[in-house]
C-alpha cells in the first residue's frame, strides 16, 4: 500500500492518504465497520479485508486556500451524532447497534445527517462543538436519498447552516469538508458527478465524488468556500473519477435532493407521495451477470423464494445489463406495492417470478420520534 501526505495551510488540516480499493463485500464491511467506531473505519484497518491498494498520484488536489470569515460558522454547525438501535432491529445485523458520525445543524433543533447512522435508532444524542450533549430523536428518514433528520430535545448552541446549490459543484471545483471532532476544515476537489448504484437497492443520479479521500466521512458536511452546505458524507469508494479507474474518494449526497423533501421530513418523518419500491434483495455484478448476493429475512424477495446465487435476467420482460438499468426499470414500474415480473436463472433453470414490492418504511422498526 502506498501512502501520500498532502499538506494544507491557513486553517486547513493535513490529510494523510492511505487509498484503499474496496471491492464486492468490502464496501459493505466498510459501511458497517465505520458505524461501530472510528477505529474500524480507517483504510489501514480495512486493507487486509479487501486485499488491494490503489495509486492516487494521478489526480492532483487543489491548492491551499486562506481561511475565510465563514469558517467559524461552518465549524459551529457540525455536531457529533451518537445513536443506538435495538438489538432486534433489522439494520442492527448489518450496521451494528452503536453508531457514531457527523450531523449538520439546519435550525435550532434540526440536524441533517446520513440516514444509516440513525436508522431504527431508539436513542440519539447530539454533541455540539462546545461539548454539550443533548438528547434527540430520529425525526425523518428517506431511503431514496439516504438522508436522516434528527430533532434535539432542546435548542442547540450552534449556528444553523444555509443549504447551497449543489448543482454548482462541478468537476474540478473546490469544496470544503468537516467531520465531527475535527478542528479544521479540509479542502477537497470535486472529481465527478456520475451515477452511483449500490446493492442495497440504492441509486443516485448525480452524487458528488471528491478527492482526496477522508476517513471521517459518515454524515460529514460538504461546504462551498463561502459556507453553504451542499452535501452530506455517505461513503468512501475506490472509483471516484469519471475518466480513469481506481481513484479513491468520498461520496456526498447532494443537498439539492434534500430541498424538495425537507418540509415533509420535518412534518411527517418521510417524503409525501408514493414510496420507492423495495424488495429486500441485494445484487452485485459478478462476471458480467447481475447476481443476488443477499436477501433480507422475511422481506418480499425472501418470501418469494429468491435466494443468494440467483441471477437476475429481466424486469417485466426487458433484459437488464447492469445494476443501474435494473433499478431504473424497476422504479419505472410503479411505487411500492406494484407487482413486477422478474426473470431469474435459478439452479440452471430460467424462471419467471412475480414479486410485489413494499415500502421499506413498513419493514423497518419505527423508533420514537417518527
């Protein structure tokens, strides 16, 4: 594994890059490991698991910047989120019960974070920059984007952040990130705005991929240089660039996806309208085929007899070549509750399998607060 030290001056912290390639289940292990504690989230700890490393020298980071007047406000708005999920919650099996990461204050009692930190949580605490620990609760969750909303029991001693226009984060533009517990902002460069898909029935058309990769990514804030919030940290990935393979970076969910649903999350805990369909079926591209790698116990796919190792061939008679095409065809068939005919290669036989999706919110444990 190679290591490259990139220095930052004028109020920006140094970033030690230990790029790690994440493949297959390594990414799932990375996500779950990052929630149990920061030590498990470091690339060094994951290198033996994924067994690969990549060179990051091909992409040059932006030049240092001078600290501006907005820096203090950005730092005040970033808080620590600590959550505990019930032992029997479906997500506890993959994400663990104890989770910790970052949130960003939107108003005196509302914090935005990445949803997997607080999904099915029974207790949530917000720790502000001043060290105050304030009880909170999960106020909203959106599976489609991955955002989670937290509401504190009493007002927070933090400066609320304004949502910026995340569409302005073009390739090679400069941005700033800050995770909980950090004392200085880190400067990043936007590498790409390409489509992202994940095996847990998740598709983002234009997330923000940044370089260099940072360790403290879960819920981390992504800011413009003038202090507008444009993204919430979700993952570290091994293929962040659009024009070359093997460049590591981080994925941030753009805040423009939050704007249309924020009022609904505040008022109802979820977006209005038809819910995105959910099967409880993880898939992964394996040797050019879309293979089922996991099914959620008692979920729709499990009840229909779909199992790990089955190969998905078509949706409603239309062949699918990859994960993104599968999701787009699936979501186009209608909201949760719609029955869809899927074609599988199962134990050497081709089978047509009708499958009725559900709203994921009806499957997960609903904690106090929603």
